[in-house]
């Protein structure tokens, strides 16, 4: 899938996505702590709420509001809507 964002523009996190944040930000996470995007907020525009993953010891005690600038990398949990399914064969319905 082609990325049509202007060069240098950060990727906006989407609901359900997993993200690694830049270390040392206001959220207080290191570079190896994965979070999940769980909600959107109105201000600032494009901000989202993230939680720790369920297996993290602070899962019930921590949340943060972040923007795309806080995100180092994103793992989408939604299937690619433009993906081409594999061709059907006699072995697959």
C-alpha cells in the first residue's frame, strides 16, 4: 500500500493499533514498552489515549494521551483493506 502522507509527517495512530513511543517523552515510557491505542480525544487534534498491554504490571494504573509526534513505530491490528486475497485452489475453498 502506498503512503500518500507528505514527507516527514508522522503517522497518526489508529484505534486498536499497537505503538512504541519515543523514550523520554511526557508519558515516561522507555523505548521497549508497547502500548495500545484505546480512544480518541478532541484536543489536541489527532490525539489518542493509550494503555499498557494487558500483561503489563501497570495495566490498570496507567494511561496517557499522545499525538503522532510521540510515536516511534506503529503496528496496525487491522487487516490491510487493499490486500489481495490468495487465489483459490482445489485445496482451499
